[in-house]
């Protein structure tokens, strides 16, 4: 028997706004998030000393208030992960609150994943993604020790740079592979809220005299006497820079793992999981997808205007053109020893050896272990696909199957079984809801 509840995976802007819209229409909703608190990537509360713009706090409060007003119809489970939906429509939820149930629909609001292009030395200790440095800053409540460099491309380089500066630790340098300051016309046509935020970041960095080197790529990273030695390339001029921490970021992509069609119930993506358009669009898209689900269930749905969603889409297209560049490095020039899959420690040489022996994309996964590790290819498969495109047309595809990640048998056995009934699922994990 199908449960009367709708499952929302992800308690970020998209998931929370979807849950609130569904609850306002009289639906009961179960929200799960693997993080210890609600808010998603942008609105999760910092431990101490928030370094984000004041506008974030206001936006977060407004979103949380709408959800809080519907708490009777919304069960929220933090530190709790969605692991997949089987072919009968049973959802397996593990973590602090483990349970199995049959929702009548699923909204996947699992956000975006960060892209980091492999380079020699990118897996060394001290090198992380920019997002990981942001998480570090939020959870520790203070910036990491040592000299920090930020490199790659995209607006997140400047967001982190400003956040570190406001936390009292300006980055030593920002290397941007693109030339974002050479596009004044496209920049001037960005919506006001993006322009204001970007201006705030840049002014913070200028006041702190942070060097911003555009058109500069990190070719390799080496560990030298306890520090990181970065070899950079600026239009054919090579330099070596020494720092203690390096944050890399080469864009965002949909985190749509687990978004598989199900024969029994509707499964629909919302927010960055559907299209990476930023936090404002995520809220709007959550409302839109909730209305779509209500329509599918034959329940009256609120009318949602798509104007602001389309504006954000145009703005993201413009941002993409401002940050466009021809690759952080040429993937084909990567030395053989460069690690591609950091979960299984597989290198460019391992990939070349396999492609030389007439493998199919599926055999690359099975024999090469690419995309088979703990992250299931979130980090390596995009690059493996690009590197093998010439020989194979397409590289190994991402697994869209149940479960989304390796699961312990104990996690399956310990999950309270609520399939076949509609009993209340206790919220045992405490969510920070401030
Ligand atoms: C690393 C990173 C840094 C960013 N920094 C900024 C920034 O500084 N400023 C800014 O404006 N925008 C930033 N963004 C973009 C911004 O986060 C998004 O546009 C916005 O949060 C999208 O909202 P969302 O609800 O779609 O996804 P998110 O806010 O990302 O929420 C997705 C939620 O899904 C949860 N989740 C994922 N998989 C599962 C699962 N299997 N089970 C349970 N829960 C799951 C995650 O824990 C997360 O809480 C950043 C994005 C990333 C990826």
C-alpha cells in the first residue's frame, strides 16, 4: 500500500519551499537531509561568526518561517540519507532516522555537485574543493590556518575569497582561469541582486589587497617542505607560488544521482538538482515542482509564475559567458601519473591502458573501477567521459540505479519498516531549526 506522504529529498531552498507548498495544499510531507541541519548548501547555519552577506540571513529566515508555519504536516529528518527507490516504489532512508516507506511521490532536491578538474597533485593533503573550504569555515567557525590560494573558475572563487576575508583571513591569491573583468556589458546586464552581491565580494577583496590573477591556470601541485608548490601558467608565462592550502573549483553540475524513473510513483527533480540556477531560482523551482506533483495527484495546485525563474536562467547563462574559458588545463596533456579517480586511486595511465584494449564504456567501469568507488563517479566520470570521447563516443555513464551508494546490510536490516502502513515516522534526529 502506498503511504499518503510525499518524500522530499534535500532540505535546501528547493526542498523546503516544495515541502511548504505541498503542506499548504494539505499534503503530508517527509523531508530527509543527510546534513545535521536544514538549510542546504547556502542557508545551513554556521557554528559561529556568519561571514555571509546579511541578505542571506533574511532570506533564510523567510524560508524557515514558511516551513515552520506548516510543521504539523512536515516531518523533517536530519543526518538522514535517501539511498534509493526500489522498483515497487519503496524508499530506503538510512542514518540517524533509518526507515523504509512507500511515498506517493518523490521530489529530488539534492542540489549541485562541485566539479574539480584533475591536475597533477590535486589529491595531495591540503588541496580541497572550494566548497570543502567553505564547509570548513562554517563548521569550525574560523578560517583554516596558513596561506590559502583559491583557483579554477566561477563566481564561487570570489564568494569564498570574500568569506575568508570577512572571517579575518584574506586568501593569499585568487587564480581565475577566465577573464571575468573583461565583460563589462554582460556584467552590467546581470540582475541587481547578483550585481550587488558580486560587487560586495570584489570590494571586500580589493580592500584586503587580495591579488586576483585572471587568465591563470594551476598546472600542477607538489608538496615541498610541508608547503604546497603551485606551478601556474598565465598565457605561456610560468610561475611557482608557495601556499599551505589550495581550494579548487571548476564549476557546478546537477547532483541528480538517484533521479531514476520509477514505474509506480512520480519522481521529479527540483532546484539545482534539475538545473543549476542558484538559490533564488531554487526556491521558485521548489514551488513549481510541488505544484506539478499536486497536479499529477489530481489535487488543486497554486498557480506559479515562471517569470522570475526565466530571469534567473538568463542570468546564469550570462554568468557562464562571463566565466567562459577554454579549459583549466588541456585534459589530453595530463601526465600519465595524474590521479583521475581519487576513491580507487586510478590514474590517466590506467585509463589509457584500458582504452587501448578495445574496452566498452561499461568495461571501463567494471575493469577500470572508474565510477565504482565511494563517490560513485561524482568526481571522476565527467573527465573520464571527456578523455575517452574520441575513442568511444561516450565514456562510462553514471549509475542510475538503486542503491545510490554502497549500503551496509545492517543499514537495510535496521531501517524501521513503514512500508504498507501509514504510521507516524518518529523524528529522532534533532534538526537545528533557527
Ligand atoms: C559547494 C557549493 C558552494 C556554494 N556556495 C554558494 C554561495 O556561497 N553562495 C550562493 O549563493 N550559492 C552557493 N552555492 C549554490 C547554492 O548552494 C545553490 O544554488 C542552492 O543552495 C540550491 O538550492 P537546492 O535546494 O537546489 O540545493 P542545496 O541547497 O544544495 O540543498 C541540497 C540538499 O540535499 C541534501 N542531499 C543531497 N543528497 C542527499 C541524499 N541522498 N539524502 C539526503 N539528503 C541529500 C544535501 O545535504 C543538501 O542539504 C553553492 C553550491 C555548491 C555546490
